């Protein structure tokens, strides 16, 4: 799925770049590119959320009791969450159970490189 969404985004970006020159790309093509781009970003976020949800299930099965938000990008929108630790069944201060959670807005899921570290409270 990730390869497919990457190709969709690349095609949409090409059309949008061409649209910067008036008259080069019909307006309907630009609108379609924007819609495709949004759908691809949503699909990418949902795929990543499902992967992280599986990791949480595995961590819980392994007896982990806490989770810590980790920011892995210098330009992250989630810098304030870096290092925040909550119970494994809890939510972080932004209301999400994990990075790229479906409860977050598309712009907060798309291109997010944050991860979660699982541990045990002692």
C-alpha cells in the first residue's frame, strides 16, 4: 500500500507543479490531483496506524505497561509530545492513543515519523 500511495502522491505533485503555469493544466485535472493527494495521504496514515496498533497489541501481550511518544524528525508537528509516557491503555496529551492514530486530523497523521516505545512501570 505504501508504494501505491507514494506513486499517487508523486503523480498529484507533478500535476500541481505544472498547474503553477496558468493554462498548462486544466482546472479539473488540478482539482482531481488535490483529491487524489488527500486520499493517498489518508491511506498512508491508516496503513501506518494499523501497523502501530498491531505493535501495541504485541507489547501488551509481552507484559508492557507503558508507552512513550518518540519524535524522529526535526520538523515534527509533535515536538511537545516527545518523551511523554502514559499507561499502555491511555491516551497522550493530544488525545491520540499513538502517532498516526485515526482519531487525529489528516494533517497530523500524514508524513508523521513519530513512533512509540513500550516499557514497564517499575
